[in-house]
C-alpha cells in the first residue's frame, strides 16, 4: 500500500511546536518579526509576499515589508540590507527572488546576516548544514523535505538516497541533511549518465529538477520513498511535480503529492525558522 505524505498534516504538526515557542517568547516580552524584502513588482513575488504575510500574521508573527524600486543601485540596496541586519526588532530576513540581475551577482548572500538568514542563503549557513550544526538555517524547502521524512518516521540510516538536482536551494542542502542522517547519498544532475538506473538503486528518491513528470515508473525501486519537490505549470495551467504521480505512486511505499506536498510544509518551516532566530538572537 502507498502512503500519501500530505503536507497539510505535517504543517499542522509543526504549527503546534511554533505556537509553543511563540508563547514562550511572548512571556519574555519578545514579538517575533520577519522582514520581507522585495525589489520590483513581479506579480508572483507580490502574491507570495501577501500569502506569506497573511500566514505569519495568523500565527502572531509580525512581517514588515521592505520594498525597493527595480532600479535601486547595488550600493544602496546592500546598505538597506545592512540596516535591516542591525534592526533588533527584526529576527529573520526573507529575500524574494528572482531579483534584478545587477543585484543578484552572488554577493547579497554574504551580506544577509547569517543569524537572520532564515531561508539559508548565506554560505555560512550552508557550511553549518554540512557540518550538522543545528544553529544554522537550511533553505526552507530543503528543510521541508527532511520534516516530511521525519514526520513519517522514515529510517534514513544506512539507506540509499538519490537526490536529482544540485541547486543551492534544494538539491545540495537536502543531500547534506540526508548525509547527516547517515543515508548514503548520490547527487544527480543534468550530466548524470543513465539516471533511471541510478535512481532505481534508491530507497529514498528526492526529485528537484523543474521538469513536469520527468521521473517515471522505470526510475523507481519497488517500495521506495519518493519526495517530489518540483512545481511546474503545464500548458493547461495545471500544477504538477517532477514525478509522474499516477505512474510512480503504485510502486512506492510513501510519496508526496503535488500540489499539497512539500510546498505546504515550506511555510511552516519558514515560521519555525523565524521563531528559532528570535530565540537564538535573544540567547534562548
Ligand atoms: P534549478 O536551480 O533549476 O535546479 C534544477 C536541477 O535539476 C539542476 O541541478 C539541474 O542539473 C537538474 N536537472 C535539470 N534537468 C535535468 C535532467 N534532465 N536530468 C537530471 N537533472 C536535471 O531548480 P531548483 O531551484 O532546485 O528547483 C527545482 C524544482 O523545485 C523546481 O520545479 C522548482 O519550481 C521547485 N521548487 C519547489 C519549491 C517548493 O516549495 N515545493 C520551492 C522552490 C523550488 P544541472 O545542475 O546540471 O543544471
């Protein structure tokens, strides 16, 4: 039988932990707060910002919007980030991407304070993830993958895990966190030879590619656990994952749906990271 790993259920479970921490911080006179940093008016970023603010507000986390014009200079933008780094009432910073090319040159990651870097952009945090240092922050989506596996008590120790995708946002941090849990990890990418055969070795398969229905039944070992991180919109406007769900799910022991899987857990992880930052910045 295949178990569907629904994101809402896991997000609800994380929410209970978040609420407990917020109660504790409130008792200490601390109001959790995040800065939502956006350059320009891309409709997808604006709607993601609105949705995030609404969700955080429901939890009692303040969210302050810092919005800049598309033509802000790099010097001015970095000075603004530095200002937010130094605001004691802000505990986390979320930078919406993509940003204008002139600003996104691989430097901004270094400017965001690692202590407020709740979406794991700063290489200091990647280093902490690699070193299994729990004070660090993984990108929220990558962490959501791990939360899903943990919630379902999937034993990772000694298991073969294959991750398709090597981005800094998902593939690499997920691979490091699987390694930290003692899985034997193979990272695949567009140059991997005989990808389906490599994937057929996997007890746990994580797909983070960005290609609709790319992972088909012939990639799957009977009984594998499959986590589909992909979010793709088909020509018909349907949101689908990187995994051909109908073909793959009968072979799996566990699988995430898209939508309603990883994406639904990501926001809960974001809230948890803000609370964690508020605690750590205040010495708890
Ligand atoms: P990305 O930066 O474009 O990385 C895609 C990765 O897939 C790259 O490492 C690429 O290999 C690899 N790849 C591409 N084609 C391949 C192929 N034919 N065979 C094997 N590997 C291949 O994307 P990303 O930011 O990691 O995002 C991945 C997916 O996750 C996207 O669908 C995105 O929309 C989704 N996503 C979901 C959430 C969520 O909350 N669920 C959040 C963020 C992103 P190379 O490195 O060799 O190019």
